[in-house]
C-alpha cells in the first residue's frame, strides 16, 4: 500500500492551522496567567448582583 504525496493545498492548510493553533494556545496561556495573578494577589472578587453594596460606593470628598 502506497501513500499518495501530499497536495500543495494540504501543506498550506497545515501551516495555517498550525499558526492558528499557536495563537489560540498563546491566548489560553495569557488568560490563565492573568487569572493566576488575580487570584494570588488576593484582591476581593465581587460580582455584580444588582444589590446596593456600601463598600462599592465611591468615597465623597469634601472640598
């Protein structure tokens, strides 16, 4: 059983897929790194739940 040689179109498609895969992988690594930094810094993570939160109110400064 012999394999046919790869067509030139398949070679171009593979290089595009490889490039796109690397870009998507870099994006995943970036999002993961930002998540790890956010979690390890210990910043309070508050979700918006449509309730009035006194801690979230801006501080009013007297002139």
